[in-house]
């Protein structure tokens, strides 16, 4: 087989590629400089100079697990996420499953930045959920700033086993956090997990199926949906930082509310998404379905 | 149809093994006959060999109707050799077996005494005297040799012993035949070694507890297990070893043996840890009418050097130990293959870039990927239908799982060439992939790729689009 000469060059076409390279090189350099200077990488792009008052981004050494966004932390009891409690995360719709996982990992990253977050993490996944969007991918976790080597993965077939494994992980009392994915967990199960969390002073994050509406004994309960983000800082065509709409539907001792946040992989911090840049404020057309035309409609 | 086996009273009335059934019926019209089931017999014999594990770990089957037990170093637990033999015969009788024990210094002598002797135990000092009156068949000879010896007038072992060896050998047709007889004779006398293998490998460490009263409850069993674990772990510590797998054997009153086993990812000798692993299984064990003897064996043992106790609870090693113990507990309940760690793999093909390895293995360091990588990767890339395809650029719209998604932002391509060294001799050639990171109008992010090149369409077929993963 002969390979055409031009296919050997990785990006065989014009300007966007150059832009792409430049962006990658710049990000890389900034990261290196930041690492040498021992500070978190900063971005000087005007679009992200948001009205929200800046809170220290990585609270290394501080035991406080929080968003670093005043508006959200203010709604939580004591202005922080409970290190000794269960937190529920539910996707808003089927397609928001990955966003919920992204949010969950963002919280984990915030936790690992605190002084309490140096240990291993137990991730219990339901094999069915893993088949839906695929299994956790190490390089992707690393890109998010989470060391995959610190993760112990449990893959089992039933919710019951996931919950058992989570409880067992909590009882070990040496983990940074325990994360589980279930389709549903009843009140008793969430109560058991909450108690185990309190006993061992280990936080747990429970990812629930979007249709699961059972009551829960969790400290906080979040609904997460993906929101269209702005373009990348360096390439107007590329996707930028992920944005999620967060709804705090239940919070003991706090105020429920909803926010649009933007997550920054590089620095590991949240920001409130600027209202103007948020296009979801405009009424959204219903999602276009395939097989929408009558000639393509299928039964089932 | 012929007689396969007889009980004592049938034998006393003159029946013999191998006799035709019709002849036997003619002699004794009301003879009770059962169909022989040699397979079931073999199974029962094996179960009985396992049951004898209560006396010694070294047990094996001998032919169709015998058992070997090497009781070296075990007899004192039962009040000496006579006590052990008594106990064995009594328990076997309770189970409904008639046993003919034979105990001697060599397997050959034990065999002879058990099959042909009168008193079950040969005194080591006069083993020769014990064997002398026994028939030559007792030496495990083949029938031809035994017949020849009898024709020569050598009906018992005594005269055989007195005969000069060279003379004896000359009487046989071939030197091999003579040599075989001498070998058997030497083995019985302990002049030649006879290596035998046990049914199960001998565990290096065991702890055994005989119970005065049968244990009937799970709580009682737990107490028994605690004592066994403490004893075993002490032995392991003395030998600087750690166990990787343990089996608890519960010898029940009814002759059954119930077993539960646990496995550990790394050698351990912490009784509390082992106890927690056993805890769940212990509830599932069927105690029947009670357990009279319990045995704990360390089946797989590895060196484990003593370590300094951590000064702080936050010590990294202590925390690693705790993780190992957690992994063991999860693995024992859920199965070892369900507990994994992610490990980087040297490959730029996305699906080969990570491996799931056993969780007890030390994890390698992950490098920060220089290119965007998805949070979840589908095991099998799913084909998508791309609308408004523009060559060499990301799609404007695509259909995945029957839902159309309009692309607002796209990043790429990142070209990943197949690993040519894997392609040699493969019938289906992998194609070049161009990966794009795209975001749809709902803000969901996907990792798509196009397989194949438009320029190479003639050679390797039309390019195809796939969805390989999702971003958070």
C-alpha cells in the first residue's frame, strides 16, 4: 500500500491548522512558565474577566471543600461542601449523563486540592451505565487534572453491589472520596451511605440516573445539565471550557438555587458563566430529532 | 453378570468376587444384589480421602478401595498411633464403613498389614516379624509372580526374607520380574524409598482445632475461626511469611466437609483483616448437625518481612495497606476481575492507551495528555451518520443514536495513524483516523473521528465516521 505524500503531514490544510498549533504551543508554554513560577496558570483573556469576586482558586493546604464561587458557596451551609456527607448528582436528561460525570469529577478535583484530598478514590460504576457512554478513560481523567493512578475502579452489574462497595469503601476510612453510579437508590440506601460518611469522615458522591426521583438522605442534591459554551480562547471555532447549569434542588441548612457555571480544566476552578455569553437565556428551539420527517418515521 | 463386591456375611456363606450372579443365586436364593456403580464409588472414596484430612493433610486414594494416610507428626494430636487408629475406625464405622487399618513404617508394610494382617499396628522394632507370616500377595506383586512364588513353596513373606537375593532373582523368567519382586520386598522392609504423592498439595501452614462438642451456630464457628486465625498468623509471623489464600475446612458430624476460601491480593498475616474477609462467607457455610473439627490452611504463602509500625496514621504505607485490605474485601465479595486500576499503556491508539490491571498492582505514573481526551471512551466506536459533510473538516451535523446533533464548535483534526507494526500479515488493514472534538448546540461534547482519507478512497474504501467518546 502506498501512502500519498501529503497524508503523512498530520494537518494537511490551511490556516485553522496553523492557529491550532499556535494555540497548543501557547497553552503549553504558559503552563510551563506557571509551573516554574509555582503558581496556577492564569489566562488573561478579557472574556473571562467576570463580575464575580475572585476567591482563591486552589486552596492548597486548606481543608475547606468548596466551589470557590461566592454565590454558590454562600448557598451552602457554612459556605462549604460537607466533607462528611453524601452528595447526590443527577443528570437533567439522558444526554447530560457525561456532564454529570464531568461535574462530579470537577468536585473531586476541588476536593483533591484540599489538604484532605491526598488519598485514593474509590469509583464504583454500574456496568450498564459504563456501557451507555463508555468506561472511564484514564487520559481523559488526567486531562481533567485527576490522577487516574489514585483511582480504584469497581465495575459491577447491580445497584445493590455498587451501594455495598461504596459503603465498604467508606468504612475503610482512608479514602479521599467514594463515588458511585447507580440507576436508583432508595432512601434507606442513601441513609446508610450518609451514616457511613459521617462515621468515617469521608465524603461520597452518588451519581443517579436522570429519571431517579426517589427521596434521598444526602446533604446536597444537584441536577446538572450541559450548556453551550463559548468558543475557545485561542480558536473561535473550537469548543471552549465546559459550561453546566447547576441546580441545587435540596440542601439541608442551605438555600436551593441554580447557577450557570464554567469549569476550567487547567486551573481547576469554577466561575459563574457571564449572563451575556450564556445563550441559553434565549428560548431554545426544540432539539432536532432524526427521523423527524414523516417519510422517515419509524415504529418503535 | 458377575459379583463385583461382597459384604462380610455373603463372603462367609461361600460366595466369591467374580462369581456369576446366577451361580450365587443358586447357592443363596434370597441374595440381595445392587448394581455396581464404580464411578460413584470412586467419588465416595475421594470424599472419604478429603474427610481424612482431619487427621493429616497428606491423604491419597489407593486403588479402588483403599486410602493412604501419612500420619507423620500427627498421631500425638489423637493420643498416639493407637488412639488415632481407634478414632479413625470408630468414626468410619459411624459413617457406615468397615475399615481395615494398617499402620507401619513403610507404605508397603502398611499395605500388607491392612490387606492381609491381623493386628492393625506393626511395632517398628519387629516389623519383620509382623510381615513374616503374611502371604506373598501382601507384597503388592503382580498375580503371575505371586503364583510362581507359591509354586516354589514360598507361600509367606518369612521364607522369602531368608532366601539369598541372588537365588531368588534366578528363579524368575526375566531379570525384570525378579527385580520387581525384590523392589516390593525392599519397599516393605524400608530398604528402598517409595515416593508417593498426596491428593492435594500439602499446605505449608495449618491450624487445627478439635472440638469437644459439635459447634452448631455461626457465632460458635466465629469463635473457632478466631482461635485458628490467631494461631496461624502467629506461625506465619514466626516464619516471616504472609498468606495469599486461606481455606477453612469444617469437618461435620455427618462426615461432610464444608470449605470456605478467601484470597488476598498481597501476602498478609493480619488476623483482623482475614477475619473480615471470612465474615461474609461464614454465614453461608452449612454447619449441618454440627462441626467437630475445624482446620485452617494457608494454601499459598509468600515471604512477608516484618515492618516497622507506622508512627502516624497518615503514613502513606499504612494507607496503602488499608487500600489493599479494602481491595481484598471487595474482591472476595464481588470477584477479583471486577476490581481494577487504570494503567497507561504505550500506544497512541486511544483504545490501547489504557489498560485495566488488578487493583493490587502498583500503578504507573500517568502523563498529562497533550491533546484533548474524552472522559469516557466507548468500548466499540459507534458509527454515526454525518450530514453536510465537507471533506477534510469536521461535520456540520451528525446523527448518533437516532438523534441529530448540530455542531457549533469543533476542534481538530488530530490525526492518528495506525500502528503499522501490528498490520503486518493482517487481512483487514486499519485506516488513518482524524479525530475531532465537537460541541453540539446543547453544549454536549463528543469525540468523533473519520476513518480513512478522501484521497485514498479508491484504495481503501469510503471514509466512515465514528463516535468514540464523550467529554464532561
